[in-house]
């Protein structure tokens, strides 16, 4: 039986139980040498499609970006949990009643209470169940 080598395109003969072979003997030796010792093939004809190389770089970059965003996201979630746990205390400290009705106290209280809506917390500063994303 004959097959065509995937590397050099030349026909090579195989036995009936060797249909799995894809390379002629010289190409197989070269392929094997490369896979055992990539340095051995450096400078030789193994070319990589530049688009493939470009895409690999983009994928690596996106993976780094994803890791950074996940880290940032978990830091922000930690900060949100801390804020949620202390919101009642903060509102208590800022309440205008405790500051002779000062405008800044009123502003700060409004802003702090607004965080509940922005972050989807209930009146006890826990995530409202209806705000949990179902995607
Ligand atoms: Zn070949």
C-alpha cells in the first residue's frame, strides 16, 4: 500500500497494519527529532503561520487580562462585603440628626443609602435575591 507523506508530499509504502502512518521514514525521523529536541529543528523549514502566532499572542494577552480582572473583581467584591457589613454603622455616624442637620451629613447619608440600590442590597444590606443574576 502507498500513502502520501503529510510533510514532503511524496508517496511512501506501508504495510497493511501501518495505515496510521502519516509520514515517510525521513520525515518521521525529522518530526521525531523535533518533538524530542525542538532545538534540533531550529532554523529548519518548520514554518508557523504568522496569523496563528498572532492569535496565540492575543489569546495569551486576553488570558492575562482575564486573570487580572478576576483578581480585581474579587478585591472589589471583598470591599463591597465590608461596606455592606458596616453600612448601618456609617449611616448611624453620618445621620443629620447627630450633626445639627448639617447639609454634608444629609448628603453623606443619602449617598450611603443610595449604595443599597446601586449594589442591589436589601434594607439589611444583603444582596436582594431578585437581583441575583440568572444567565
Ligand atoms: Zn516525507
